[in-house]
């Protein structure tokens, strides 16, 4: 039954703890945002093939997947605070590794370590925030994680552009994640564990002290909240990891809900749009690396602006409504973008190949230009009379094709607008709301392990599509990939309507009790069922 506790308010300590935890989102977003711009620098510097570029992009995701498969016991045994300390250290160590030696192996190894740190950090952060927050501010404080994430994405895009022309600029871009990691590590040396974790470990006295510091309300209200936590934990203490996959308390259905959400979050295309933003925009008509990187910076700005409504209105509107609206916006924008790319006949070879001319090619071009400076320069005549060999000829011909295969200005900007609308739709729906739902639907006794399982599926799906995006796009074409993503947005809409519970205005304990009812997940799927006695409603089916 609903809790009788009153609003206890928030103290400045709660705000500081939430902000320090949300630095995890900033770091993860920054690592996601810098990828596409740095990729343009590294693929020329290291002469990376399409497959090597996919490996470089996927290295961060692989590290995140690995820690998800092994991080559940860390979260539940040592707590969210210790996990945040460990993750910040991993980010610093991984960054030092990848910028110390200029090679594909060292960069990929460093990205794996950083991926481990940012993934563990992210999972720990939103669980920590959900467990220290009062129910009236839980949605706000958890969605601030996504706001910090998209702010990090914007900074990642911006910094990769700012350092693009600087010698070894990619090392500066990667290295800028170290200061927030050190700040978070230092802050959590002094911040307390979550009160729910303390109660779970039997330290009720310290949990009471933490609640008193985190709340700005009456002592009686704090006692009621502490009793609610104890009651909820007693009911959940008998859960084991194996039971997470059982039908007891609908745990299997809850796990399916979380897994399906993160799976759909990935297969609607967002990771590839971010990781390959600059090469994608280059193929759509932004014909230089600088122009493509600068245009992709707009993605970060739109993500920040798009997240603001989610942060401000989530506790009033609820995550389910945001998910429905976002699925529609994303699907329509992707369908529009697919149609535009069909019209523009985008050249997909530019997605993974750098068309920068080598020095000898440039010298020959300059020589030909100087000898014909009094005449009209005819590129077609030049390409037929000048016959370079081997890689020189391949590079020149690719550059020539790219220069002549231009996209009309209207189609180019219409494509960019459609992409930005898609990014905005993701930013106020799937981006923040998935974290809110996962932090709410699992019982305390298995929340850390459940979050690790869901996170593992999330990163595994991300890894799969990141490692195959360039290859599949060259095989079936960019329009086909975009229409596939649009179709998955429709699947997402149907799933949210049928399976996602409305958690607006409820405590974690109330949500857990409601989801534990055996007929809860049947309510979304059935309306009536015909029996010998007539029509039976869903409620009657649940009680029968």
C-alpha cells in the first residue's frame, strides 16, 4: 500500500552527491561524442581500413560489455560508492594508456579500459542517485544523468573539432576526460554510501544519519522513510541471482522489460549516428572533414536542448509518455531521412575511406595547375591525361569521384535537419527514460545484478551494430539501414504501450509491490477472454 511519508525535501548535500554521481554521465557522453571526430584524424594517421575503424569504435563498447558481465557482484557487494571510485580510476588509467603510444593496439586497449570505467560508472551512478533521492525528485535527479551525458556528447564533438587542426590533437581530445574523473574520485572519498545499501548491510544507524543529511525535512518523516526501506528490503532479501530469471514476483517479466528497452534503445540507430556522425555527414554533402565535424557538433547541442524537457517534466508527465512521443518522432524523422538519401544518391564509400590526397598527388595537381594557369582548368581532361599508378591513382580517383558526386544544397540541409530531429526525439525519450525505468522496476535485493544484466545486453547490442554498421551499410545501402531503424521505432512504440508500467509519483517500494503482482504484465496484453461462462476481464483472469 502507498507510503504514508510526507515530502521530506532535499538538502544541499543531496544536490552535491547527485551532481558528483552525474559526472559519470558527462564522462560517458564525452567518450561517445569524441569518437566520430577523432576517427577522422586517426584513420588517416594510422591508415585504418574499414574493419580497423570498426574495431576502434567498438573497443570502448567491448570494455563496457565486459564490465557489465562481471560488475554485478561489485555493485551489490561493495556498493555504488565504491564502484564509482573504481570506475573513475579505470577512466584515468585507460586514458593514459591510449595517449602514451600512437598505435592501433594501444589506442584500442586504452579505449577498452575507459569503456570498462564509464560503463561501471554509469550503472553505479543512476542506481546511487535513485537510492538517495526522495520520490518527489527521483525522476528529476536520475534524468540529470542523461542531461550530463548529452552535455558530454556536445563537449566531445566540440573538442574533437577544436583540436582537429592541432598536431596530435586527438591526444588532447582524449586527455580532457581525466579532470572530471579525478574530481569524481576525490568527491566520493568523502560522500556517503546510499541509505538503502547501508540498511541492506545491516548498518541502520548510519543509514539514518545519511538520510538526515540528505533530507531537509522532519525527523518523523525520515523515520517513516527508513521504515519503508527496511520493510522493502525484508521482502526482497530472499531474492537470489537465479531468481532473477524466475517467475517469482514477476522478476523474469521485469528483466524482459529492461532487456527489451535497452535492446530497442540500440537498434533504433542512435549509437551509430553518434559514432559515425562525421563520416555520415561527409557522405551527405559536407565535403570536408572540418565541415563534417563542425556540423556533427550540432548533434551535441540538440541533445542538450532536447533533454531539458525530460529533466523538467519527467516527474509530472512520467517516463512512459515521453517514450511514446519519442518513438513517433524518431520513426518519422528516420523515414524522412531515408527518403532524402534515396533522392541524393549518397556515395557510401566515403563513410569509411579517407579521400585526402597524398603529397605526390598534390604536387602533380599543383604542377598541372601552374602549367595551365592561363587556360581553363579541365578536371576531366586532367584525369584522362595524367595517369598515376597504384595507391596514388586510387586516392586521386576517389577524391575526384567525391568532388564530382555532389549533393544539392537543399537535400544536404534537409538531411541534416532530419538527423537533428531524430537526435532530439531520442534525447527526451529513450536517452533519459530508459535509465529512469531500470532504476525503478527492480527490487533492491537484485537491483545491482539486474542492472548489470540489462547493461550487458545494452552494450552487447551496441557492440554488434557498431562492429557491423560500415560493412552492412556498404552492402545494403544507407537508405535501407535508415528504414530499418524507422521500423524498429514502430516496434518500440508498440512495446512501450503494451509492456511499460506507469511509475509516475510512486516510491521504489510501491513500484516493486505493484510489479510483483502476477497479473500486472498481463494487463497490457489482454482485454477480455471468452470462456464457457462468457467474457472474462483481465482483472478476473488475474484473480482466477
